[in-house]
C-alpha cells in the first residue's frame, strides 16, 4: 500500500473520529474572542487588553502540537500576539510547504441568531464567528499534521503548519505582528504556501491578486463667512469638479488574464465645518485596485491630469498606502498537486482565478514564495452574521492537506 493509499484508508476508517476532533477544536477556538480591530476601536471591546490577543488560540495550538510530539517555533513581536509554526518532516530536499491560517477574527457585529462565540452545529455546518475565517481551516491543518504524525509518515521535505496573528486589521502605524513580521525578520523561508482563506468551496485556486492602494486627494480653497461666499473659495465645489474628472479617468494597462481590469472607488469625502462657513478644505479617499504592469507613478500621473482639468483648482495628492499586484503561473507544481488530489478526492479540478481582495498569499509572493489561496467554505460567509462552514469540507481539507504534502515534499 502506498503512503497516499494508507492516508486515504485511515480517513475512511476513522471518519467520525476525525470529524469529532475537528469540530471539538473549532468549538474550543471560537470561544476565544481573538477580535482584531484598529487601536482607536479597542475601547469598544472591553474584554481585550490589546488588539487580537491571539495567544488565547495559540495556547490551544501549542497544546495540540505538544500532545502529538510535533516540534514548533513561536515567534512574537508582542507576547500577546504570537505566531506558532509546527514542523513535520526532515527538510532534506530543500522543499518547505507553509500551510497558514490566522487566529484573529473580525468583530461579531449584529444580526446573529445565536451567540457568535458558542459554536452551533446544525445540518452538517458549524455556525459562529471564526468557524470559516479562519479557525475552521486552522483546525483542519492541525488535525492533518496530527494524522501524519500518528501514522509515522516520513516527509523528505518539511510541512510547516502555521497559526498566525494580525490578518484582519491594520493599525495606522503599519506595524505588523503576523506574516509581515515573520518575513521582515527572515523567520520563515517556505518554498510553497497554501493560504486557506478565500472560501470558494475548494473549487477555485487564487493565483493572482490585484494591488491595493489608497490615495488622499485634498482640495485647497479659502475659508470665509457663509453670508459672503464671494470672499472665499469653496473647496467642496472645487472637489466636486475634481470628482467628475476622476469618474471619467481611464488608466493605461493591459487586461490581465485572470484579474481583468483595474478598479477605482471613491470611498470617503470630508469637507466643511458648518453650513455658515465657506469650506477651505475638502478631501477624498480613493481605493484603487491595480493589475500587473501598473506603477504608482502612472496612477499619480493620471490623478494629476484630472487635477489640471479643474480651472482654478488647487490640489494635493498623497499616496497613503501601496501594495503591488501579483500573479502566479497556473502551470506550476503547487497548483498541479492541488488539482490532481482534488480531482481524486472531491471529483473536480479546482480552476485558477484572480481576486480584487487580498490574502497572506500576496505578502508571501512578493517575498519570492510560490503561494496560492485555496480552502474550504463559502466565500459569501466571510465577515457576516451567522458565519458558517461545512464540517465535511473541513474533513476533506485535512485529507487533502496530507495528500498534497506527500506530492510536494516526497
């Protein structure tokens, strides 16, 4: 019997045991309110002393690794916000597969039918905040590692099972406590990575993500009394003309095969202090999603062209944040391994696609790691009330984690 046949047989013979273990872990993790918000909103969550407090879930992960004799490293920029990486295999052939899920969650919000931090099992699904995003997939990869260890399967390469912090919110200071920290400090060096944080019911593989940039455009007028508007320059009127130009803006780009076109969204506008004051300043915030080939300089140039078309207009344009788009060649061994094993287990071959949003995969790719997003769950169940994940998908994902590891690392 081959190694992969041995794994499949184990899953068939122990289906209920594996299911119960995953469900138990998800329930235990969801009880921990590892809510990640920006610092200015921390006071809205009195059960938190610091953002995230991922150590609460990290303690569960470490206990599981210790119980199964899985060696692990713990790396933390802040002790309450650790990253735990369990390791299985020998790393003899220079191949390292990084399976990474995050421990932080978004706030529960309103509209729940049940307590969001007490998992409810119903109709083969688990309901609760974090069941899908991302504690369910985290439980799956942990159980996959435990099964490989229990079966005594030797890996020539190294499987790295990562429970990470700080995915859901970024503070204005830009300090990262998760994947960014690990890569900046050169604490990890994967060859491949799978990020189970996209949903799509394992039917699609995220091989490309648009870049995301935020620009602030400020119109500078002259403040005056509202009864004598002729003595001022109304910055809101000025910005209104600028917005009309931005709405007509056309970027220079080449249509990407999976990402398609760039997008621009005017998400915020701020101006004026009172109805009886001519506003001296008005600002807007733009969210621009770029495709490969576009540069920051090109985007700034296009916005400057819009500003020049406003007669008498005076504007400043600031880039508040910028990250690059990325794409992975769909014909690589990571994608092929996922497709091949999914076909055998699930009966379908996941298709490559691109996203406007972002995952850890982007950060890894920009640091030279072949990384894709792929995992269980319905993509419409993220960040909503009554978040859920199918239990069978979590079990299947644990099996596929084992099988893909064999193909990539042995």
